[in-house]
């Protein structure tokens, strides 16, 4: 006895490719006529499917809704369905739609901020998924009739409704299909807590629509748009808590939404580390109140707690919310920015390293005629450049991406490692070529306007960028593994130091800035 392929693909809601994959990996047996044997199919359904025995490749696309019981009734375990549903989605689909449900301990950490509740308090998760936040809100004592949950995923909503029913014995009309980005909603809520979709892959039309609709100069990114909309859905004095990727708190593209956020009273910031299984991204959350009493913000990690002034974040470049820096460290940051300084913005030409498109083809370890040495980021050390390990034919026409050749051939250029959390800078006056793990800048000289030039030498700039204090500042502000031009352009360049110090060392700079190193960090001298 055997079964046709399309009966199986439609019963399990899988693609033909997945089925072939299961046959290839011996999960199922095909007979000589090209059908699946009934025996192997029954065994597979009973013993393998949904029991995590499929190898990763075979499991990837499998999504069998029929295996998940999400009907609203008392008999199935709706909490289990929630976990099963999440596991049944492929990584690709979860990433595309930003579907990562929030683990209970992260919700507990956020709910720590809840005050004592009133009978009438309302609670919303505007993209509730299978209802993790809603169930926790019930446990906290929000009245069932005051709990609201929206989502665009019908299956997740069925599970959320079933969990709600099992927890309360009541059906809810408030947990429903609603697209927060497309539909209008006037009601305001006392508490809105959520983990919105991160990096949802919008199509071009959606991007254009949302850019026009929200038009506040903010990045068309799902998490930023959700934050913006939720800020408008709070009751006066209401509270909003949102779990977000750590990049939300520091990268330049979220600057405008951070500026809007910082107009509300920020009460808590939490570092949740890496809360999602199988995901390396770090998650932080903020909790704000819908009023404007800017005071101290409680900053928490799993093991420590400190407080920061909200005004510190407002004063930071790009409204960076660098809450892992302590109050003492924040003082050093604003102290450094209070010294006379310039920035690199508008005072240099910038260039990227070369992308060959195929290093194996274009680079060689022996030098032939017409070859020139080419250097990688790793060949740059503080203040020096190591011997080359590779050579390249001196003709850029076949390479995938290069800056204008004259930038590489400048008399004096400053080069730095690109993929790094440290600043590692060197001066190149030998017209070297660099691969894209390094970037370069050339200081403006002989321009019409003095404002377009830095009043220090290339050697002085390299010294400054390599100092411990600049590295400390760079890490404390930007917490990044990429040395981006936009971040470098925000750093203070203490040009006055060099006018008063002909010979200089790091100790002189510390003295000039009135700071001292202490326990691996810096503090302002008493
Ligand atoms: C990261 S999950 C979080 C779910 C839930 N808030 C939690 O924390 O467990 C994001 C959810 O947003 C939903 N979603 C995506 N776009 C949406 C939209 N435009 N309106 C409402 N929900 C949306 C997804 O279906 C998904 O369930």
C-alpha cells in the first residue's frame, strides 16, 4: 500500500521539496513507483513528526497545524500549543516576520515596574502572539475584561484566546485580529507591554506607505514604528514597556525615535542579555510613563542595578541610551564633551577598503610583475602597519568595489580597522592599498574655509584615536563591533591639547582632561 505525494503535502501543509528531503534523509520510504509507503508514513506520523527527531534540514520547513490543538476548549493544554506553534515555524519565517515570543522571566523583569493596580486599569499587548504578556497581566491582577491583545497571525490569536479561556473560564472579544500598522485605533490604555516584531521584512510599497504615514524622520523599521504608535496609545500617566534589540538603544538610525521617547518619563531600563533560544541578539527593554517628569532612571541587569539621569541620555550624541555605563562613567562622558573640542564631521574625505569580489582569484601570496601589496584590517596595529601578506594586480577594473584610486594614493592617509570594538588607527604615507576590513580617511587641507579643516596633524589624530580614553569613550557610547564613520564623526577631538603640548603622551592627556584611570575604567579627578 502506498500514498501519493500530493496527499501528504496537502495533509501536512508542506512543500514538495520538504517531502523529498524527508525521503532523502530516510524519514520516509518511497516505493519503486514513486509513492510513499503507507507503513513508513504511519510510523513517521506517530513517532517522528513534531517530536524533534527530524534532522534540522528536514524539520526546517515542516509546519503541521493539524498537530497543534488550538480550539478554544478546556481539554487541551493551550500553553503547550503556544510552544509547539513557535517551534513549528521555520527560522526563515520567524526572522522574516519577527516572531519570537517573550520568555516568562523577561516579562517578569519588565512587570517589576508595575505599580499597585486599580480595578479599572486596562492592559494591551498590540502584537500579542500566543499571549505571553496577556497571561502574565492576568496573573498580576488585571481584570480579564480589561485585557486586550492584537495580532495579524490568526493561529497565534487562537492559541492566545484558548490560553485566556483556560486561565479565566471566560471568552474574550478583546483578543483579536488587528493590524497595528494599517488600522486606526482611538482607545487609550493604562498599561501597554510588548515585544514587537523586530526587523519585519516590509515590501517596497509598505516602506513607502509607512514613511509617508508616520513621517517623523524615523527609520521605517517595524520595532521603531511600533514604539511610535504605542507612545500614542498610552493614557495620561499610563505606562509603556517594550522589549527591543539592543541596537535600538544606540545605533544612529534610531536617533529620531529615541528623541521622541526621551520626551516621556523614562523609569526603567533593563538588560535582558540574550533571552531568545537560538538567537544571539541581545535584548533590552525600556519602561516609560506618559508624562514629563525627567528624573533618575533605574538601570538593571540580571546581577546589578544603578541609576542614571534621563538628561544624560538627552545630552548624549544621537540621544544614545548607553545605560550600561554607570553614573560615574556618565559624568566622565559629559566632562569630556565639556572640554573644547572639534569633531571630524565635514573635515575629512572618507573611503572604504577594496572589495575584490573573489579574494582567492585576485589576491596572491607571491608578488608578480605589476602587483602591489594589499593590506587587511588585521595588518593595522596601533600606530603601525605590519608587513603585507597578499599582493594584488594593480588594475582596479576587475574588482567589485573600490574607492576612488586617488584616495588610496594620497600622500598621507589615516587607516583603521573596520570590524572591531576598539579604535585601531595608523598613518599610511606609502600609498598602500587596503581591503574592506580596513577603512581610511584623509584630513582636508588647503580648503577655502578654516572650519573645514582640523587644526591638528595626521600623526596627532592617530595618537588621539589610539589612546585608552578615546577607546573607552567609543565603547561606552557606541557599544559596537564596527567602527563606523558616523560614530567617529561624533567623537570629541581635543585640538587644544596639541596646541599646548608639543611632546605628548597618554598621561599628559589624562592630566589635561583632569581624569584618571581607576579599576579598568575612568573617573573625573576630585
Ligand atoms: C516578537 S513577536 C511577540 C509576540 C508577543 N508580543 C510576545 O512578546 O510574546 C511579534 C508579533 O507581532 C505580530 N505582528 C507583526 N506585524 C503586526 C502588525 N502589523 N500588527 C499587529 N501584530 C503584528 C506577529 O504576528 C508576532 O506575533
